[in-house]
């Protein structure tokens, strides 16, 4: 973990991503800006919560798919513990469900890792300036969601009925994690995982665990497919 002394006129950014190469690349891009400085970084939620009070950060950039936790849970914790600290999500997830839930959890913006550097920097500055940042497509879809609601079709409708915890479980199942690993990541016991899995099967109307795994895998693949 490296920190730098605060430089006059530069906004301090804290990075949370469990891929070191992503943090390194993003830190280089940010530190090249005249008005931005990476003050610290973390690979996990618990480390982030421990280090942030020392960083004097003006913005936290958070990935959703962390190794031993979920970004939405971290956003909720950050919003509760540091309500004045704006959070920008930078994620591979492109599905509207994640955009909506991130904003509801307390994030002030959402940008995907497929975006150009200029877009990411714009998002950072907009959120630092007190605005909410979404690209035009996400904003249009979100307005449509609020006006019309989800329709019973594939895609967003699949996850609209799920709680945040059930959505996290669906993703972890789709990524091939066994039950004990899921329990470790979500910090719940194995029986609770089994209970959530049963609720998932009911809500998604699947007959058995194997069918649920197939549905989860397909959904994870779809959620990471970035439209051109």
C-alpha cells in the first residue's frame, strides 16, 4: 500500500480493485492528470475501510467484483461510515441492474472498464464536482426503468425480482464458486447460502441446482458483454 503526500490543488482519489494490474494502470492514468492524485489503493473491502480514514480521500473508485466481498456491500458501508465521500463505480458489469443498485447503495456515478480514458476522467471530475455521472445509454435506460418498470422478458427482468444478496449469490454461482467459498465471500454461513439458493430457484423458476448453475453462468456472461 503506497500513499503520497497531498499536493496543492489536486483531488485525492482512493482505488479499490482486486486486480493489481488494473489499479496500477488506473493510478498511472490518474496521476498524469494535472488536477488528480491517487492517494491510496486497496484490493479488498476490509482493507479499504481500514485505510480510508488515513487517506484524506476526496473520491473512492470501487469495482463491484472484489475477491472476498461484493462492491455493492462496500458502497453501502462507505456511504454509512463516510457519507461525505463520493463513490464512483468502475466495473466490467454493464447490466442496468448493477447501475441501479449501485446508485441506490450510495454511489454517485457508474462507468464501465470498456470506456475510453477520457470518459473515465470525465466521470471522476463530474462526481468530484457533486454531479451524478452515467453515460447517455445508461441514463436513458435508467429513466425508462423508473417510468415503465421492468417488463417480463429476458435480461434485466431476470434479476429485477432478486434482492441484492440474491443477485450477489447468482453472480458467484455463475463464476463457479462452491458453496463454502460463497459463504466466505459473503461472510455468511453455509446454511444461509443454501437458503438464498432455494429462494433463487423459486424466483427464477428453475427445477434444480444444476439448472440454476446454467442460468447463472449465462447471466454472468451476458452481464459482462459490453455493447458496441
